[in-house]
C-alpha cells in the first residue's frame, strides 16, 4: 500500500490512535476509564476540527505532488514559481543596491535556471531517471527504454513531457539531448 497523500496519513493516524485508545480503555482501572472515555471521544473531534481549519485556511498542503497529473499543476496550485521569482527579484535588488549591478538578462537567466531546478525536483522519479540517462550522453527513446527497463511507450510519454518543460530536445535523427 503506497501512502503518499497527506489525507491518507491523517486518516491512518486517526484510525490507529482510536483503535489503540479503545484497546487501552478496556485495560485501564475503572476510576481512570471514566476520564479516558472523554479523551477517546474528544480526540477525533479535535482532529476533525484541526482538519477543517487546515482545509479552510491552507488546503494546498493536503495534496502531494503525486496527486496531480502533471507536476506543473502542483507548482501552479502552490504558486511556487511566482514566489521564487519574487524572492529572486528581492535578492537581486539587494545585490544591485550594494553596487554589484546585474542586468535584466542575468536576472532572467537565473530565474530560468531556478524554474528548471524546481521542475526537476518535483517531477516523478522515472522522469528524473530519464534526465539522468540523457545527461550521460545522447540517446534514442528505444535505447533509454532499454537502459531503464521501461516500456518504450512510457519513455516516449515522459520524453514528450520533458520536451514540453523545455528540459530536453530531439534532433533530426530522433536522438534526445539536454537543452542548454
């Protein structure tokens, strides 16, 4: 069973906590049981209230990147690229104030590299494996599939996504290489 979603983790935690509390309740002395019953009843209510508080004020944290079909949707939902871009603007403005002048071209290049890094860090592991394989040399889709032990159709799907993200490119001989 793969557990990658924060909602699943919350549900498992609540279920295990309630089960263990119920088992412990039977084994407690009678005078403590009356107090512990209130805890067993109040604890799930506290979890539900906390869950709805988080759901209302910061619902994005309840979803893992794997819940999205495309990691770019995760980045958009969390406004990560915009937040990082704004932070970079502030950093470069501070650098420029100190006298080391950076051009808009330098700023754009740094933002582009940072966006590529964010994209790479949030993509599925198989796509990272494909990028690492291409980084070793120039490969065809069939050779990448053979190297990684994947179906060619899977590799082609990932290659198209990587190409759309601007991380790789294909030449006229259908050989893939990293985009520089």
